[in-house]
C-alpha cells in the first residue's frame, strides 16, 4: 500500500504555491521521517484509512526578501478558520481549528521538540470527510482580535504598550512644563513696568557724595557732569 497526502492538504499546498510561486520550500514537508514514525504523528500514514497523511508543513518564507518572525501568522490564522483544520502549530504556539468541537480554542504555548519558528504545521480532521475535501481554502486572514494573537505576539505587544506608556508620560510632562513656561511669559508680558525716579532724593544723595570728595575732585565731577548735560 502506498501513502498519500490528504486531498484537502494537497489543495492547500497547490493554492499556496500558486499564490507565492517564488516561496522558500526548505521547511516544507508532509510524509514523516524515521523519528516521526517512532511516535504518533499526523505525518505518519493512517493505514486504517488507506495510507492518508493528514499533516502538512509549509515554510513561512512566502515572500522573497521578506523575513521576520511570525510573517506567516495571517496564513496560520486563516487556516484556523477553515472547518477542515484540526490544529495548527506555529511560532512556539498551537491552536485547535475554530470549528473543532469540545476543545479549548485560542493559541497555547507549544513545548514540543521543534518550536516551529520556520514553518506552519497543519493537521486536518479525520471525521466527516474533511481530510478528503479538496475545495479551495480561504487564505486571507480576517481575524484581528487580540484573542487570536500568539503568546509571542502578546509579549511583543505588551512591550510596545509599555514603551508607548512611557512616551505618553514624557509628552504629558513636557506639555505641563510648556504650559507653565507660557503662563510665566504671559505674566511677564502683562506685568506693568514703572520706574520712578525721585529727583530730589537723587540730588541730595549726589550732594552728600560730593561733600566726601576733595574739593578739586568734586569740582572736576561737577564740571564733567555739566559738560555732559550740555552736549
Ligand atoms: Zn509538521
């Protein structure tokens, strides 16, 4: 008996290939190797169902030149919305498909031997003919809720939120400081400026000063002052 990839997954792979014709396929795979064969794995053929393999690995590097952690997350999310999906593993997390009944949905940390940092693993359900269903998949993710974030993403979002919080505090402090400075400028601008010169008092003080000087010096000061007043 020979094994074969579940028609649902063959269809999915064809679609991904058509959509991303230049994608990296290094981490692709479906049939289990010796290490898979030694343990229960959806990559092993189910001989009780004619040798069907219900798991597919897809390399995350879909777009040439684009390479960052979690770049295939939109695709992983889209797969979770399809009723054929049993579960998906990606970026250190795993989740049951949204249509799998009687299980906890949402991403949970994945602690298996391979953290799946470079590929998406998808297993299809073995009930109701889902694995044999080769209708086209919807590859576009339409979920945006925070509930659908992976643990890694949530951690990154928390970091960003913390930074944004610190920046907001700094901006608020700067704004308060600017308001205080502005208030001071307004106060200075509107402050009445009056300089009172009391001429008789000044003249008296000047007279007292002259008395302390030698006569010749006092005369020179008076002459100088007179000359300056004339000019
Ligand atoms: Zn796999």
